[in-house]
């Protein structure tokens, strides 16, 4: 009886540790995304081409459409990498948004692993199905 109680307590502790890891990844992942997006926006504001830094000049530049860029956003990892190395503000902002979109998908993947470790077959297969649906939506959705 005592061994069963100890085993149950250990299983609860492992589950709690995994949930803390999931919370840590989401919390600090969102903060990282905010930092990346903020850096992209800051770079965009610095590269407006405005000689003066007064707020009136910046507002006038924004209203005149100076922020609109004719180059398309990156669609491959190589394009993201090249744009990041060049400090392209649009690429950096897009990378932050891509990471922000990827965080919940990563969480579902981590949850699949958690349920596999816990040997919870029902939730494992349900979560695996959700992950397959998410990934297939990304794969097939980009061709639409």
C-alpha cells in the first residue's frame, strides 16, 4: 500500500514538472516573440528615411506610405535567415509572428510526448490527431 502511494506521488510530481515545463516554454516563448516583433517594428521606424526625428515628421512619413515595401515577405527558412542577417525589419517582424504562431503547435507536440510518457493512450491519440490536423492544415493551407 505504501509503495502504491509513493508511486502515485512520483507520477503526480512528474506530471507537475512537465506542466511547469510547458508553462515555461509558452510564457518565455511569448516574451521572446514580443521582443522579436518589437525589434522589427523599431528597425522599421529607424529606416523610414526621415531626416528629422520629430514626431510630426514621423507621422507625416507614416501617412505618406513610406512604410509600404514592394518586396514580398519570406516564405522559406533561407529567406528568413538572409533577411534577418540583413536586418530587414519586415523579415524580423514576420519571424516573430511565425514563432508566435508556432508556439501553440509546439505545445501540442510537447503534450503528445507528455501523454506518451504517462502511458495515457486515449489522450495520446486525441492529442496526436490534433497535432496531425494542425500540421496538415499548415502544409496544405500554404498551397491554397
